C-alpha cells in the first residue's frame, strides 16, 4: 500500500539530522563570499572526504562552482553573530568580510582568523540535489586552533531560538533548552 509523504513529518525528521553549524567561504577572481550551512558530514576517513551542501541562492554557491575550492569553518559557542552575518545577508548586497580578520588560504578561499578551525578543500564531484548542490570535498589543509571550544550544534541553535526548525512537531531538543 502506497502512503502519501507528509511534508511536516519529513521536515521534522530532517531537523533531527542536522549537525554543527558552519561557515563556508569561497573566492573566485576578485569575488569572495561566505554562507552559513548545516548540511555537512564526514564522508570517508581514508582517504579523508567531506560532503558540503550549498544553496543555489547563495553567491558562495556560485563561487564554489567556479573555483572548485572552499573552506569550512565550524561554529563554536560565542560565534552566534556569524549566523546573522553569513546566514541572513546576501554577499551580493554586503561585504561579509568587512571588519573581520581573514586571509587567503592555500586554495584561495578566505580563512576566518577568529574561527576555531577550518578545513580547506578541493571539490572532487558535485551533485544537484534540488535546491542545494552536494560537493564531495578532498581536504588539502586543516587546522584546529581551539580544541577546547564547544561546537555550536544545530540542536543548541534550535533550542535557543537562534534558528527555526523547518517543522514544529514537539521539542526534540529538551536537553539543550536553556535553564531558567
């Protein structure tokens, strides 16, 4: 028997699969940009590979498409402001790097100096996934600058109301809710 897909149920399940929030940066020619992403996962240990998805709407997506390079910066507690800067503004309208310390990495992608760490990589393959493109990335440089920093997970961001879940079907993160 075939069942219709309940979109709200699907979105609630997908919310529970989200991971650490990250900033992806890229550059091509004179252009540079960064965007907030949560669709990221390690894909292989040996050889090391990461899968990173970017929205087709973002300038960062276009720059990665052209350069075939990117840098990934996991967010940590205290960097909540980067969600607003990189996640809710368009690089077509504002220079997201104005006022931030950064430098070009080995791939030419901007590396955020205040990030707890980064992975720079070369895109090996891309796959259109609907409104996002998945990229299989081969790391070429990485540094964990602040091993003691706590990752800012999507679960914490949802619980603190900094990011809204796609579906509101109960609180899947009660352990992360702030105590009163």
